C-alpha cells in the first residue's frame, strides 16, 4: 500500500534522449517553450533553454526557466489535433484512434505493478478525474459506448460515483496478482474478435496523459510511478517532470548510494533501469527494488505452465526449442507475443522463454 507521496515539479534541468541520427529542431542557446518540438518525435515538457547536446551519451539538456510558457503552436491546435500530435499509447495492448468511434475500454486500476496497491487518497483522486474526463471524452470523440474495467472490490465505488449512463462495467477477478491485467485483456479482445467488432483500449497511465491534453489543455508534462521494494524506506507514489534525470529522482526518493537493481515497469518484463535511457519517460510506470535471483536454468519438464499463462495462446516452450534447434518458427506465430514475460515468470526451470519468443518474433518479421 502507498504510504507517502512525493513530487518533483521543477527539476533544474531535463535530459531528452536522442540518437546519433536525430535531427534537432533547436540549437544550443535557443529558447524552448513547453510543447515545442525538440526533434521530430519528441517535444519539450517544460520551457527553458537548450544548453547542451551530448550525442555520444545520447541526450540533449534543457535548463528549466520554471515559467512553463506554453508553445504558440500548441494553442492553435484543436483538441483532436492536440491528441493526434502529442498523445501516444504506452503499452502493446492499447489501441486508440482519434477518428474512430469504436467501443472504448478504460482500465481504471494500477495494472502495471503486482506488488503495490494505491492508497485511498489516490484512488479517490482517480475516480474524481474520471468523471470530468469521461464527459469531455464523449463530447469530442463520441464513442459508441465506454466500458470501465474495474477490480471487483472497486466496482461499487465506481458505480456510486460515475453511475451507469453511457457506461458499462467489466469486473476483473484477479486470480493471480501478476497476470490479472493480461487475463482481462485476453477475455475482452477475444470477445471483440468473436463479434468481429473493432475496439479501443487505454490503460491508466495513458489516460493520465490524455487527461492532461483534454482537461488541463497542456501537453503531458509529468509522469507518475510507484516506488517500493528493497532500498525504499516506504512505498511511494512519485510524480515528476518527464525526462528528469534518474540521479535527481534518487535524491528525492532518498535511495541508498548503492541501491539494489531497480526494475522498471512490470517486473515480469525482466528489464532493469540500467537498460533504459537514464531519465524518466512516459513508459516508466513503477520502480521495484529487488536483488535479482541467481538461479540455474534447468531442462524443460514440459509442465505446460508457459502455455497456460500466455495471454495470446502461444507455445513458448516449443518456440524456444525450435529456435535452439534452428528450425522454422514461423508456424508458431511468435510475432503475436505481447512481451509480458508471464512465460518466464511461471517457468519452474527458469528458462528465458520471453527472450526466445521475442527473438523468434524478430526473425519472423525480418524474413516475412
């Protein structure tokens, strides 16, 4: 359970990731406004001055002037154009189109992290924001209907606050904390496929950013994530400016000088922070401090757990075996993988199944 809240609204600077081939639209020493495009795919989440470009380390630095002066270009756009330009979904299961009136699914709970539950204060704030957001969303996008995907224990609270007018509720029964999100997605998408009905879906973090554009009428400027586990004194809800360097967040969260490995996002992804750009991105949903288990990989015992827990009904063990034997994997459709990591998480032999399936998926796409 979250026990404290922290916020870093105005870091002294931010570091926006770039690649060696990035063509910057701003020059060193030039003023940047909130919402100005720094390069083709990334805008500035604050106003200030572009002070430094480090191609070798892959970032450009903007010194914060603490004014948050909004870009003139953003102000001239209609709400739909603002969403089209400044909003991107964050998870592989999410689907969203500005011009589609397909049914919409909103996932209302903290789906990314099985070890942490939101406190009452935050949960109430989310429900309050939903009420105004749903009204605005209906006004601009006119969906056929909206389904709120809620945990069973939260359904009555949502129904009491939001009512039923134009809303359906889909209750999730989290049989396992680690994979209830994927079970819900699998059920809902399977129903949509059976009915041959297109659908759209957005998770809580994406809704947080879409709310910024529609309600606050500003580009997404901040992200929030949960921080818990080894190295953290208390479970914390952290809100900070996008692209704040991780070293500054360490100081705010009072982390030890030598913290344990920090897992970014769902721990099932098996991705540590060292593998990520060293600043806060939209995709960051949680930090979990946990010493990695050094376990020996054992031979497959053909228990079938990887198949049972796969949300898209793949055969991870067969894909791993075919890849090991250099056999054709196309017939096993590895490109359908969501990258959730449930196969590796549940494998008693600790076989890196997710890595094998993703490698096979890359091979399938490469060779058509």
